[in-house]
C-alpha cells in the first residue's frame, strides 16, 4: 500500500485502539455505589463501568459538545483547555457527589482533560485566577507534570482532595492516561491520588518559566504562603484520608502503540516503538525524529526499510508567534522540513495526531505530512520556516493539505507519531 494511504488508514485504527469503554469493562468489578466520571473520556468510561456496576447516582463531566447521558447520571459539558464557569459548576457538583458517597462507595473515572473540565478554586482564589494561570502555563513550554504541580495546589478537586471528601467511604479510581510515564497523580491532576509535589515545587515551576509577572497576584501570594507552610498541603501518599482509596491504570498510550505496531508488522513493516513518554519542545522533537528516520532509511538503524517508527507522549510548544497550531502539527512540520533539508523526498510520511481528536486550539486532530508537503508549499509561495517560527502550523497545513479532521473521539490517551518509510 502507498505510504500516505496506509497512514490515512491508521487514523481509524488509532480511534478503535483508544476506546475506553471496553478497557474499563474489562477491569471493573461488580458492585454498587456513586459514580464520578471526569475528562474527555468520561462518557466512554462511564458506559463501560455501568456494564457491570450499579450506580446509586453520580455525575459525568466531559468536554463541551461531546456529552451523552449515561444511565441516570447527571451530565455537565464543561470547558477545555481553559476552565470557566462551567468548570466551576462541575467542580461543585463533583464534590457534592463525593460527599454523598461517605456512607456508600465511590468510583471515580478519570481521563485527560479533567484538570480544566472540573475546578473548584481554594479560597480566596477565583475561577478567573485559575483560568489566567492555566493560560500562561500552557503557553510557557512547561511539561504537563509541571503544569499540574501548580494546578493541584490551587484546587479543591485535585491532588487527592476529591477522595478525601468521600472519606471514610471506600474509593476506587480508574485512570486512562494522557501523560508521559503514566503517573496517575498527573492524570487529570490526580483527584484520588496522593500528591508527591509540594507548594515549593509549584513555586519553582512559576520561577523556572518566568511566570511571576504574568500570573494574578492572588495566585502568587497563595503559592508563596503555601511554600512558607501557611497553607494546608495536598494529601500525600500514605495519608490517612486516602487509606481507603485504591487506584488503577486501565488504558495508556502504549496500548495504542502496541496495537498499531502489530498491524504494521502484519503488513510487512519492520516496526519499532521508540517510546510512549516523549517530552520536549515539539519542533526539537520533530528534528530528532527526522534524524532517526533518515538513519533507518539509509543504514537500517534502528529498523530496516520498509519500516515504521512509533512514538507517543506529550510534547510542548513555547508560543512565541501569533499563528494557530498544535503540538502534533508543529512536530510534523519540523520533521518534514528536516527530511527535505537532508533530501528525504517522497519515501517517508508521518502521521502525527492526538487521540482525543483535538490538537491545540483547532478543529484538527493532527496531520499527515512528508517532505513533499514542503515542496508543495514552496510551489504555492508559502514559507514553511516562517510558519514554524510563528507557531502557525495549522494555517500552513490547511493550505498545503494533510489535516486530520475527525472531531472529538471521546477518548484521550495522549499524542502519537507513526513514521512510515522506504529505502533512502
């Protein structure tokens, strides 16, 4: 099969392999209690749980436009990637349901996006304070672990605090990972997981990325007071408030990568999963992935052509320009530029997408690109280097072609890249 056509066919495989209802059903135990499902995969996870579990009530919070009623559970469609009043409404609702479970049992289903979708700022912070803080964190280049170290210390729903509201009821947390390394305390900011980070860690993140002049004064004062021991810390691993809480990972980016690897091997490709925990600036990761691709094409290292390189995780973008894009599109643009610079034309293609169907602030999940994408742009008098500098990868690929528009998938198992190549 022609490489681009094969890459296009893999999009449907990504969607199928990312489904969360099947994975939750396979891991859930029978019983009854209160159900709280939060995140971009909340509907699918709740549907899978209710195949075997009887809900005494509960709530599903997911992204705006992606909600569906599951059983008799309350539904709130909320805001992502920046929290707003709907996130506050969701946070208050989630806490009420957690309190109601104190004489029963609570099952919390967590998927990526929950940090923004569900919010209840600690007094005296406001939702506007948290929104402004989130906006600057997301554009700073900070990793998701660093971002969530800050967010957990501003919120009553994050960093194990949700589970503490239900104490002494038994709590089960089932997590679908959208973070590199699959640390449950970072998935949706770990609402039922003991938080290993501290106010001092949060303060260090703010200083590391030069955010102090940009964030609301209330947030800076709050973090400083916490670092000085004047604010209550998040529940830590081993905390008595979490002694009746058990958490389990039910779905990861690696699950998707392994499924794709199996398909590609069946199609005759020498395949290798490089990692499921890639981090770093998207354009730098794109250059590095191109160098690995070229080595494989010319020398058969680390795999021989026809081959496939697979990678997942969450890169970051330090926004400097005024364009429109996403981490996956920016990575692919950088990869394609590097491939063309070294003469890799026409015999390699990259699929770079997010499993939730949304890359950045756009309507695209990502893109399928090659060195030929750069040739096409030059023929159209477009400047790909300027597009990269201006963080304008979406506009670039909208003109050149290759955008993947599939809408929200109802899942969120992080981003992935698949490079398909023939001999150089």
